[in-house]
C-alpha cells in the first residue's frame, strides 16, 4: 500500500483546553485538557494513520519537549525519523470557550535552526522518501523554523520529488512561493493564505478558481483552496471542482485542514478519481472537528459524512 511520509519542520506540543467561559484577566481551570504531538505535519500523520494509511514522520526536534514528542510517538507506535537541533521545541495552546464555541490560539515561534542542523534534517527527509519507494506521497505541512532560508521549502520539494515521491504542500508565508516553484504534485492552502500569495481577497468561488489557476501557473500540478464552512475549490489547470462539505461539524476546528490533507492523501494513495479523493478529504476534515486534539478523527463518523459530501465540476 502506498505510504505517506509527513515532513514536520516545526513540530510542537499541541495543548487543547476547554473552559466554560473565557474571561480575560481571570484564572481558568479547564474542565478538559488534551496534549498531543503536533504541528501541522504531525496532525496530518495522526489523521492519516487513523484512517488506515501507512505513515512515517520526519521531525526536527529540540530539547525536553522534543523528547516528549518522540516518546509519545513511540507510545502510539507512529514511525518517525528524528533530526535534532539546539533549543526547545515549541508548545501551542488552544482554548475552547464552551459558552460561545470560539477558539483562542497561542502559537509559540519555536527555536532557530542552524545550517548544519537543517542539512541533517534534509538528509533524513531524503532517506525516508527513498525508503518509502517510488509511489510514496510526501506531505510538507506547516511553518518552517526560524533560521530556515526562504528557499528551504522549495529545496524540500525538490529533494522529495527527485527521490520519486508525489509532494503535497501545505505551508504559508514567505516559504509558500518557493515551495510552489519546486513544482509539487499538489498545493493546499486556505483562502487567506491564497489571498496573501496572489495579492487579492478570496471571497467568492470565482476568485478561488482564479487563484487556484494562478497557483498551477506558478508550478503546482494541482491546487486546492479550502474555505472553511464554505467548502473548497480545486484546480488542475484544465478543470475546476467545488467541494461542498457535510453538515454536522463539531466545535474542534483546529487541525481540520490537516485532516483534509490526510483524507486527500488516502484517496490519492488508493488511486481514486480526484473528485472522490476531494470528497473523502472533506468528510475526514468534518470528522476531525468532532473530537478534541488536532489530528484526532472520529473515524466511525466518516462513512455517514461521506454520504452528505458532494463534489461538482465547474464550468
């Protein structure tokens, strides 16, 4: 079965706390707290493994927090290769206000990587992709650490592609243009990230289709732009699709985009038609909102959610 290699340049310990009401300036005692090995790449990895896709993660870790992540991945038996750097892996906090359903997120920046540390990480990526075989899918997800050059994401895409894999990119900011120039198999971004790249707001289906075409023109073979509750738009240079997500989402929306990418990878790994892969991606994303902890998926709900998820071709 096709394997998925998840590249995690800037992992974190992701903590989700639920409080009855979030009030600035007050002490809060959460009713529930969940801590998971996180960062977008690990969210993708855990979501993908949860829906049955063979996964290996390649991590750049640091300090005691990095050791906790490695130990926790061992505990849940998620295969991983680790490169190490100085400093301390970051912790990110999400607080769910039960009274409003709103999420408040606090993301640490993480440590700064040195040149030799980054070279070791790149070597671990190349080894993992070669070991996964020529049919492997490679997901580059999330931010890159401070100290990584603007060309670093593009270099990862080229390393993985040269080793024979199909590269799926979900990053943002200064590193996204270089990643697209590396000619990935697919780029997935949300509407805000796409708008920042193309220099205009993405507020309509037509605007998303145009932006998707621009991402393809810049180097990606396929582009997917997620639009939250409005679904997603996909483009491959000749055809556009609109993804209408199912109803019944839960309150835990952090990490839903990562679950979307995991569902998309599962469809691609199974050689499903692209439309069916998009439909599965939307259903897995919705299933992830029903349980706390980014990357966790209510797998029992996926089949029901698939029945109410539609994908249509656009003229």
